[in-house]
């Protein structure tokens, strides 16, 4: 996954967090400028933490994202449920 993927991911996370927080602040009756500042600050923090955690998880074991085990290239087969016929 290249840099473009991670940039898109952080921008999407920022946009979602920003608009949710902005709506919540405006619904509480805060001024527009205060709501924009709050949503901007916490939107940046939220998107950075979300994306960095995802990147760290990806770098630890990228095979998990591909559906293969870390020890081999064989796909993981789901185990049958107990009591299933």
C-alpha cells in the first residue's frame, strides 16, 4: 500500500471526524468559530491516531490483510461450527 492510500485514508478519517464534531458542537449551541476550531483540532488528532494505528497494524503483519497466514502462502480455511451438519 503506497503513500496515496494512506493520504486518502487520513483525509477521509479527518473529513468524517470533522463533520461529526462540527455538527455536535453546533447542535450544542456553540458559536460557528468555536465549533470550527474544536472540530478542526480534534479532527486532526482523531484522523492521525486512527491512521497511525492502522499503519502500525499493517506494518506488523501485512499478510493478515491478504487473508494468508504469516508462515505460508496458503489461504486460511475457516473452521466448521460445532454441531453443524
